[in-house]
């Protein structure tokens, strides 16, 4: 089976930190473009943090710059999103995604991704 499973989301207070994980099985994340796409109620998914396939390039949404960090552990076949100084506007269902093809660039468009997790809820209380 090809699966992406997110975990780590929870209810946190403003200013708190979370580390989201996205474990892949059935395929390897190596050299695939990876991304985190939060979706708030009534809104579409938008990239908040993405990584190129070779892991040298990063994209961060303006709202997450300086607070969010995307990384991965190839040995564990897992992608991470470190979120610091969380704000109420960060509240969303966070999906991780992986492209279905090798990539050496940062993909920011959801249409460029083929594999999606079920999402993990992050709620930041004010």
C-alpha cells in the first residue's frame, strides 16, 4: 500500500510549538518534492512549507517564514514540519503531500502532488 500518515497535531496555546510528522509507506520519499498544505474550514489547501526533491530548496509562505521549518529523515522515510510561535490563524487541518515523480525543484501547487495524507488537526487557542 502507498500511504502518507500525518501525526502530531493537537490543541495548543498561542505561542506554543508543534512538530508534525508524515510517515510514508509503500514508496520512498527520497528525491520527491514534498509539501505541507494546511486547509482551514471553507478555504482551499495552500502550501505553507515545501521542499525540493534533492532537499536543497525550500519554500515558506510569508506567514510561516521564521516560524516554520520543513525537513525530512530519509532513513525513517518521514517528513516533518516544525512550527514555532503558533498563532490562532495557523489553525487548520494540515496535510502532507509528495509528488509522484522525481523533482529537483520546489513544487508549490497542490496539482503537482500525487500522494496525500489524511491530515492532522492543529488548533491554536487564543
